[in-house]
């Protein structure tokens, strides 16, 4: 099947208009010896009805955060998504538009991005934000690139409690730039601050994450102070949900805040598409990568919006550009905008507070179980680490059989934490869910003992 | 005060208004859990609105933007084809959308099967041996492919290969990606026929050359006839050929990059395979390569072991991870559905009708317009707008006037090698009547340009706003709303 409207009559008259005798003749510019002489080896096409049946069957082979109660976190979070967000963001006008290069015909998209930028600034307490990044990991890498650009230095000081995948992306994207990474340890769950100011003296940036990968709330103000003492920029990767209740990066004097807006109305969708965000202090605006929407006026003096500061971008600067980013995640940013605007200042606080409450209830229940150890004692937001006597994959599998998705395994990235599980609770988990998970864990660990 | 229709959501906010999305939290003070010094002193100034205001605000905004669902959108190089509704419905199935990326492979066999099959389909369409779905967009695909080339050369001890050759008609991302991969860029001239100037290519080819980045068909909508010779030249010099797959819509099922000598390329799923552009993203930029580059693909790889699918991390030569998790899976689902719908015949027909529509539209508007490098085109063609200069009309004026006729303008001022250009790609989705109406509008605009140039200079006349002062936006950047602070009156 296809979506081509041309009927045989159309084809005949159009071919005659272009002076070709067949569709094949249109490809005469492609040398004969490199033409594909056989059909592509792909399954035969489906009608829509057949496709739907096939896809429903395929999707049913997966366990989901709907079919099971989800306590997974580690950079991806299952939150409640309001119907209004799905319905409005699903409109064809949003879904099927292109980048708003023609401002007069794109005021809707442009205003929505402007509102998104404002929401990100408000949450992070910073002055300027761009129109979004692929995800939190690439936003962090771009922030590091900004810091390298802004200084003559080639080192960054990086907390080992930053999401391991973010650190891996950073290593890949800077393979060829001579970046030197100095990692800070986090023995009690919180990243150690000793000596950071000395390290910062030769670094372009100090990079921390809060809440960090262990769920622990970092002392952002302390890191910003240490970074600035050494003449480095302070970069924080933050879960935006916590900003409903935790002090903003801006108020902590952080220079660049990044993260992923996925928790606000964006499906976990097996890892993407999501919405990386970036906000910074005003003086860094011309170093920021990516699209940015600005306010201006039209010819009759009315307020209007357009893409701006494009002289920073690859389509103008080409090989001199400091980033190759071209797209943003506009549709995902729209979902975050709808969610944040709908939640409002009280709703975001409520969401964050419920996350904290559920996670602490869960921690209390699990920490009391025989054989369970808590390696960290630092304050946490909605994730925390436990160690059990059971290998994590086995623990997770037994929980799955009882209807729970839980058990992000930390051992691969943190060998000093054997049999360590990262758990997360959000407002989607009820108190009954929390108690049920604790009861299931007790049962599983008892069987083992 | 701004009219409600032009207000920001922040300006519609009134203290105490709310939606009922979430239940109340328990009345426990937060400092029972988190030390007070970490808690926020002042709440973020987020809007306070009810649900209907929220919905109406964003539905109204949606109506202020052109989209494929509402308008013909012939943006060259962007492949603005129909985005099937069924694919949106499929991607929203909880069995795809509600998967957590930390779920172990045993729990998501359906998802991994889909990704594995999609890798195979894309490899077949490209004539390549291996595919990664991880890159989040075309530009990230470019960087991934170039880093793989660099790793391959480095492993052979060829560490002096630090230059990439790029034709002057290329997208801006090509040189930007090359720089990020640590390469120096040399531009290669186009010849009079719009192809790569072989003499210039040979002059710039050297033992320092790592790769040529070529877009084929080119951004001029022309297939590079000398592509086999070009690839041979590069390979003889020990270099690799990277292809920007932006224009695969013209050649899917007709010819394959792997068969004409390309070593590594990216797809833009949001172009060729119709995953929606979403107002500027999300995209998805899978990379396909020949066998010799496979060891360098990003991790994790989706692999099949017996009848199970799994994620492989242990690949010592891999360039590493370029994005968290496995790429834009939601886009992979839509692309898979699109390929399964079309099958081999449907994909080939897409190419045939995209090329037919482009040639037909070209025949309708040239003359009176002048086509750059006028020969039979592939899926798009480029108009040279410079003859209008003598009327005092710039291509920007034509583009803005097209809005009044209800058409989204083509891509303008790109490629850089054609003055005042318009790059027109109608895609296979459009009817002949739509193409005719667009051609008629273009012709009428040309008449208006002669009769009443001011009409064009002032265009658009029918949009929610008139032409914008973009200079002001860049000179005094305002990238966020600043609420007006009301000073409390003394009681």
C-alpha cells in the first residue's frame, strides 16, 4: 500500500507534460549499471487493517508501565500524563508542521517555544533557555562544549554520580577534542566537595547532577562556589521535577543547567524521543547552541516571535560552528509546555512533594527488611539505592513475576556497589503500590534466606 | 494589553486557578525528608490556569501555524510528505509508548524485534551490511559516521588523515559535523552541470583525506552521474565515502548507495520514512555502513541470538554511545510501520511519484521561472530567483507572498551556490491539482512583481502578523517572558 494520490490518468498526462514515456525514463540520469535490478528484499506491503493487527500483536509482547507497577528510574521516569496534554499535542497542526523558519506562518509554534523557554527559565532560575536538545545527555555534552569554548582550558571536573550514560555520551562526543575528564567520587552518595576548588583552577567546568544518579540531592551552591573560585563554569544536570521544591540552579549560582523534560508529559517510550533542555546565565546567550526563539515586533508594531541569533548556528557558520545541532525536539517541548502550564506552580510542587513522600515511604519499608543494606545516608529526592543478598537480575525478575517493574542494576557502572538496586517512586505510585512492592520484596528475600 | 488571541499563557494566569491533574500531597512538611537549606525559597512563576483555558490556548496556537495536514509544504530537502495517522496511533500503543528503557530485554522482546527488523530493512534499502538506530537526528548520524571512519583509519595507523572534502552544495551540518569529529574541511566545487567538479576533487584529494561527504541526489535535485568514479577515486586514495541520505526519497528501491560505492551513510527517518517533523523535531538519523565499519558502530547494538533479541555492549572497537539508551524509539516504531505498509513496491513507487511530481511541477513553472542546472530532476529542483532582482524583488518577497496564496514557501537561499534560490520538493503525496494551483500562484506572483512590487514587499497580508523585524530580535534578544511585577499597595 502507499499514500500516492496519482491515478493512472494523472500519471499519463503528467508524463506527457514532462516529455517522458514512462516512469522508468525519469531515472535515466542514474547510470544503468548501478540500478537495482530486483525488488528490495522486504516483506510485502500491508493494508492499514493488516498493519494495525500486526503492530498490536508486536506491542503485546512487551511488559509495560501500565501492565505492571513501575519503580524504575535512572534517567527515565513514569509519571502521570494528563489527557489534555495528549489530545492537544496530538493535533495534526502541531505534529505535521516543520521548523518555524517562515515566522509569519508559524506564530503558533514560535509562541509555544517561547513559552517553553520561559518555563525552563522559571524552573531553573536562570536567564535564558534554548528551544531544546535531543535529550539530557546531549544537552550536557553541549554545555561542556560551551564551557570549553568560553575558556582556554581542556579539562572538566565531573562527578561520578552523574548519570553513567550521560558520562558515556560525553566521552564519545569529545573523543577527538583532547578533553581531559577528572572524576569526583561520591562515597556517601553525595559527591565529595573536598579539593574541587583546586581542581577547578585548571578546568573549564565543574559538572554535577542533582538529584544525582543515586537519587541524592547535591549541594549545588557549594559546587558553584568551588567552580567559580577556580575560574571554571558550574554546570548542573537536574531532574526538572525536583525544581518544584528544591532550590533552583540559578539561585545556587550555577551557570548552565541542563536536563531532560521527559518527566513532564513525555512518554518513556523505551528511551526516546524526549526533550533535553538547557538554560544559562544571560552572558552565555551567544555561546548557546541550537535553535532559540526571540520576541520582536511585526511591521505594524505588534508583538511577534521568530527564530533568532541564528548566526550561531551550523547553517550559517558551517565548519566554524561549535555545534552541529540542527533540529530541536519541538513536539516534545510542546508536551512539556502543556504539562507545566497545566500543573502550574501549585501542581509542580504537588507532583514533586508526592514523589518525595512515596519514595521515602518505600525506602523506610525496604530498609527495614532483613538483609537489605542502604549504602548511602545523604538526603534523597525520589530515588535511592539498596543492596540485597540477591543478584539484581534475579531480584528484578522475581518482582516482574509479581507485577512490578523495578531494579535498575548499578553494578555495571559502579563495581564498588555489588548487588545494588536503584529504586524510584513517583506520583503514579500509590501508597498501596509502595506497600505491595515492599511486601513482594520481603517475600522474595525471605525465600532466598 | 494584548488581545486574548495574542496573549502568552503567563498573561492569562490568575492566582489560585488550577487544573485537577494530580491528587493532593500529604500534609507532611518537606523538611521531614530534605534539609531546609536545599528547599526552594521562592516558587517558580508558572502559569495558573484552568483546563479549558489551557486547551483553548494551545489549540488556538496550533491554528496559527502551517502544517502538512493543512497546507502544501514544498520545502526542498525536507521531504514534507503525508504523515500517516495510523502510525501515530501505533506509536501511542502502551506496548510501545509505555516501555521503560531500563526494562531488561526479556520484558521487551517485541520492541527489540522491531528494532532488529528495522535495522535489516534499512540495510537492505541502503545496500549496506549493518545499521545503528541510535543517532537522534541526521546531524548526529553524520557525526557518528565520521567518527567511525576516523576510528577505522586510526586503527590502521593512518592518523594523518584529518581532512574531509565536501561539495559546496552541501547542508551546513556536513562541515559542522566534520569539525566536531576533528577534521579540517575542504570545499569541492560544483561543475556547470551541478555535479561534483572532478578536477577540483582530484586536486584536493590527498593522503590526508579521510573522506568525502556527498549528498546524492544532491541538494540541487540531481543524481551524481559520476558517483562510481568518484567513489573509486576516494577508495584508491585510501579514503572513505560518507553519504548524506537526506534525499533518499528519490532513489529508494531504484538504486542503493552501497551498490554505487558508499561506505557509510545516514537516513533521515523524518524525511524518507515520514516520521512527523513535529514543528522541528524529534528527528531520527540511523546510520548504515559496510562490513568493514561495523565494529565501530555505537553501543549498545540490538542483536539476535537464536530466537531471542538482546542488547550487546561488549564491543571493544565501538566509538561508544552517542545518545542515552537506544535512539528515538518512538520514531523507529513509526518508520517500521511505514516500511511494512509500503513493502518493496510501495517504497519504489514513492520514489517514482516523488520524481514525477517534481518534474511535472518544474514543467509547470519553468518557464516563466528559471531553473538552475536545468535538466531532468529527481525529487526536487532549484529555481534561480536572480532575474527578479531587476524588478526590485527578492526571493524572500516571493516566499512571503506565497503565504497569502495559502502555500508554505519552498526552502529559500539554499543551496548557497544558486543566487536568490528557491528549492522545491513537492513529494509523492500531493495531487496534480495541488501542484497546478501552486504553479498558478507562482505565475501570478510573477505578474504581481511586474505590476505592483510593493504588494510583494509588504507581504504577507493575510497572516496573523505582518513581516517581522528579525534584526531587532537578534540585536536585543528577548528569549523569555518577564512578568510585570505588581507592587503591592499599602493597606
